């Protein structure tokens, strides 16, 4: 690994250790919970503050542990392997960190216990829910499309390997690894998302059910970020490599210009998707989908949204 890759690795490792340690600082969980409340857009009743804060802290700890382990594994791979140094090595380490966060958050949410006190009334939902209820189409479909495109991009880069040499050959290895990571991250998301959505929701009031939905949605967004961002990285840098290789293979400016033009179109599409994501506030999709009558200021979901069992 080069100096840049080592710097990125150290910064990430220290950062995740700090995040983990910060969860034990009094008030840290409360501040994180308040940020989540503002992001989702519904109020948090006092009687739910302790439970929500505990779940937020648990997710932060699991994500930071998963990320730290993933970064260490990526560094160990490059140190112990005979892979040639690449200017994109740091990018793969960042991708590994996102994958680690997703795995940590997914394992934590999928294995968390859920139980109500004996004899306590439970709120039953009037209809079945699916992953589509918890994630906006832009994130759910976007992750699947981008991760799939990342795998195709990696295959294209491999196919053009004969036209690469030196540092370019090392870049091919990293981009291929990024494509594989994107595909594996998507597979893990599909697995974890169904496990999380299928878990029971033993709650006693509509407000509790709304917040359980919100927390599940937040966890799923943490997990889907991995294939989404790693896929974007793979496509962007993969198309740069493809442009270079096509230019070399065609030995003409036209070939390079066509490949570069395709890359610019892909980049423009990604920028448009990013802007749409910011404007549409996908973090509030679950509330709009499952709790359309919620009072965003007082967190008083319409009781008609559920039935007491």
C-alpha cells in the first residue's frame, strides 16, 4: 500500500474507534437520537426516549465495530498479498468500511430481541409490509441497479486488461474487487432486509409501532448505503479505466472520446440522482408510506393505522 492508502486506513480506524468510544459518553446517545428525530420528521414521546436511544446506540456500536474489522481486513489483504500498489487502494478501503457498517448494523438489527410484557396489549398492523415500505424507490431500486452496473463495469474492465500495464493493471485489480464488494453488499442487503422486516413488532401503542418502523427504516438505509455507494465508486472509476483502455485499444481519439462521453453521461445521471435524493428526503419515506396521518410535530399516529390485539 502507498502512503495515501495508509493515511486513509489510519484515519478510518481511528474515526471508528472514536465513534464507538463516544457512545459511552453521557449525552452522546441523546444527541444522536435528536438528530434522528429531526431527520425522520416526527416527534419522540418522552416514554419512548430511553428505548429509542438504546437502539440508536446499539446500531452505532455495531456499525463502528463492523467497519473497523472490515478496514483491518482490507489492510491485511493488501499487506499480505502480492497485489501491486494502486492509486485506488484507498478507495477500496473506504468501500470496505461502508460494507462493514452495513454488516454490523444488519447483524445487530436482525438478531436483536423483541418482547412485550406478559398480558400487555399489542398493536397489530392491518396489512403486511415489505422492504418497499421502508426504503424509498430511489434507494432500493437505485442500489440494485447501481450494484448490478458495478459488476458489469468490473467485468468490462477485466475484459480490457490486456491493454493495461503497470499501475493500470493494479487499478484493474482494485476496480474488480470493488465490483465484487458491491455485489456481495447487495446480496447481504437482500438477506438482512428481509430478516429485519419479517421480525415481529411486539408494541403496545401506534406511536411505538411508528417509531419501530422508523428505526427499522433507518437501519435498512444504513445497510443499503453500502451497495449504493460502492457501486457508484466502481462505476465512476471503472469508466475512467474503460475510457483509457478503449482509447489504447482503438488507438484513436474517437474511441477515447466516445468512452469519455459515456462516462460523463453516467456521472451526470449519478449527480441528478443525488440531487433528487436530497430533495425528496428518502429518510421520511416510511412515515409517508405507513403513517400518512402522522402528526409530524407531536408523533401522534392515527390509531386507525393499527388494531389492538
